[in-house]
């Protein structure tokens, strides 16, 4: 059963990753990212890390993707105009390099020893995650939260329409 769940999680993760990259609409990319994050929660469950799976769903799939969708909607993205692709002849180099990367990663994965490693005692528990997150990783955690805050403020500033200064209107008169 564990192998089946891993295969499902891996397939969903790959499909969602391709959807993130290949989607033309930013909303579709964000929804594909939601599939990737959900499949990672499945993979955490195969590692017997239930707490991490729940955190993955609540924090990333719930909060972060909703934040991305909020920013996308705030920026009023419209469908791109139909124009020729700028990629052109780059496909001739991109496809062989992508296949070489895939072959190298496949060789690395299949070359791994088949023995399963034992996880440390308390792996994925609330206490172990809390100790790591608010102990050793406190500074990166706070920096990440500040970066998210700056990104939200920047999206609001860039997405808002320019305001016109209040003053007398041309043509005179006070219209109510």
C-alpha cells in the first residue's frame, strides 16, 4: 500500500509541476501548485509524518496558495495577447538538455540502494518540528515571513490604480 501511495503522490507531483510550468494563465499555475503541494502531503504520509502532512495542507496548500491567488487577482491579470512565441530556436537546445537532466536524475534515483532508512525517534512530531523551526531555523523563518509581507505590500502598491489629486475640476463649478 505504501508503494502505491508513493506512486500516486509522485505522479500527481510531476503532473502538477508540469502544469505550473506549462499553464498560460497564472491562476491555472497556482491551481497546479496546489496539486503539487497536496501530493507532497501524500508523500509525507508515506513517511509516517502526519503532522508535517497536515502542516503542508494548512500552511502551504491553504494559506500560501490562497495568498498567491489573492495577489494574482489583485494585479488584474488579463489573458495575454496572441503573439508569436519568443522561444523560437531555443527548443532545439532545451529539449535535449531537459532529456539529459531527466536521464541523470533517473539514473541517480534508480542507483540508490533499496534499503529503507530508519527515521529518528520523534520524526515529524509537533515537538520536533517546533524545536527545529523556532530553534535552529528561527532567523530564516522570520526572514521568510518578512519577505512575504514585503511581497504583499509591493503587490498592493503595484496593483492599485494611480490616484488623481483632489482639487478643482476643469470646467469649474462644484458638482455634487
